[in-house]
C-alpha cells in the first residue's frame, strides 16, 4: 500500500458527508446553500511539513467546491484532492 505525503503547505482532503442538522446546533436552511451546492467541508487526511495548526482528522471549511481541489487522480471514487492551507477559512474540531 502506498502512502501519500503532501509537500509544502498542501493538505490531502476528502469531502465530508456531514448532516446539516447536527446535534441541536445551528441549522442552515436549504435556501442558504452556497452557489454550486458542492462540498465545502473537508476531512483532512494528511498534511505537508509547512502546514500549521491543522492536523489529520480535522474538518476544514473552504470557500469553493471541487473546482479548487487538485484531484489525486481522475476517477477517484473518494474524490480526494489537495488544497493549500491559505484556502482554508476555518477548522472544525
């Protein structure tokens, strides 16, 4: 089995399938969905050596859908990809 280790400030991420209503927290109505209706929340799988304050297992929010993610390879069923730390707006722990 191969191990993927991102370089520099890149992170390997996969889209989450988190429910919009989770445990009595703030509920986001369908009318407030972002344009493109894509995944904007990602699980961090691996981080490069220059990434700070984000660790594997964290969830991150990014301001785009899959257009901003560089795919691991075409046709990846898990839709994993690479993003830069500068593209992350928030970390969910």
